[in-house]
């Protein structure tokens, strides 16, 4: 416990790093996943822009990347990370890898939530002459907003877990803090300090997501 007190400055810095990594990742991966999910939904059979070849290609792409364990994925995309962000290690690389992995996972979550929208609402909008882009932005996404919030909350929690692997490629955050100052130095108090911080972050995020989703669903 004394060691954790000595490292409190680094502990709080690591906590902020975790929030930074997860927040930026959710922003980039969230937008990418939303686009992929909408594309999956509208190109499926009887979709707004039904297109079998595109739908098959998108599904194959998502199904290819989703099962890859993240600890392997971050190593596999290192060359691409160097090309895009200029470096294969550190926080920039982990954010790139996390964003890429998250986009494919979120894409499937978005598609599943959009499938749950009442087709009658879509047909009513089409009957009123609404364009496809307007239906997507003004009808489809708002109708699925509550479940989408819950889906993104789930992804946030998963990203906190995945960000803990950042230490594997020199990234910061609570995972790296627990690994370097707890596990490697045989100090369980430091390790459990990081664990409790991660649990608190997850609980707060889950509570906020559930609360926001309930408010949206009651409208």
C-alpha cells in the first residue's frame, strides 16, 4: 500500500491516459463502426440500397477481423500503424489498432440494432417521399438510438479492457501501470489499485450509458 501511495502521481496520470486512449478510440472507432453498420444494414436483402455483392463483401470483411484476439491484432497491424500514424509502438499505435478493431465490432452492433427498427416506420417515411439519406439520418438512427447507446456503452467497457493490453506495444494507461509497477515488482497492492480504478471507470460508464438510454427510450 505504501508503494501505491508513492506512485499516486503516476497512478492518476495512468488513469487519465486510459480515459484518453479509450475516449479517442471510441470517437474514431465509433464513427467508423456507425458507417460500417449502416452500410451493412442498407445493402442487405430488401434494404434501402440492397446490393448483394457489396453486402457479402462487407460481411466477409467484418467477419474476418472480428474474431482476431486483440493481443495478436495489435502486432499484425503494426506495419499499417507505422504507415498511418508514423509509429508502431506507444499510445498513437494503440489508439490506431483499437480504433480499427472497434470499428468492425461496432459495425456489427449497429447493424443488429438497426435491424430491430420497425420496418413500418421506414416504409412510412418512404411513402412520404423522404430520400434515402434523410431516412437514414432522420428516421433510422433516431429510432434505434436507445439500443445504440447501450451498444456503445458495451463497447466503451470492452475498450477499457482492451486498452489494458497497451503495455504490450509500449502504450500507457492503467494496464501498463499494473504490469510495470505491480506484477513485475511483485506488488499486489499496486496491481489491485489499477484493477479498482478500471472497475470504477467501467461502473460509472455503464451507469451513465444506462441512464441516457432510458431517457431516450422514454421519449
